């Protein structure tokens, strides 16, 4: 093998390694954080199918929930009956919807995240007008 061939093969391998090393697939256990500055308002629902009573969250309450979500630790795949729904409406029109039972919250799939306070959502519900 000539020096030119070794150089060419080495260059191709290094390019391929650099290219493939920069891709990161999103795991099902990854969660998207909420940018606090993008929050417009929030809603909280009681009942599993979002047909029950609904209350509007203050901007401070919506931001506090976002902080809880952003700091939540992964719990793993989790099945539960939904007690509360929380919608965080963003300024760009997107809505982030969370299903909650106790201290476990889920957004897009069945991966649960521990928000760290079992009574937080119930307290949020009772304090909201």
C-alpha cells in the first residue's frame, strides 16, 4: 500500500468518525425543558380526560411549574391514572401538555419524571382560582 492510499483511507475514516460522532439521537427518557421566557399562560385541569373543571394559572404559577418540570429527575417508564393535566401555553402558540399523578409527570410518552413534591400539584389546584 502506498503512502497516498494510507493517507486517503485515514482521511476518509477520520471524516466518517467526525460525522457520526456528532449525531445524538434523542432517547425516550429525554425531556424537553421549558424556556421560562416563552411562557404565555397556563391551565390546570382535574380529571383524567380534561373534561372536568379547569382553572387558569397565574404567570408565576406557570413558571413555577416549568421550574419543577425542568428540574425533574427521570423515574422510568410509568403507568398511572391521570389526576391532573397541566397545559403550558407558549407565546409562539405551542402548548405543552403534562399528565400528572402525585409527584410523577409525563409529557409525550410514558416516561415519568419526578417533580420532587408529592403534594405540589394538589396544592397548585387548591390555590388556583
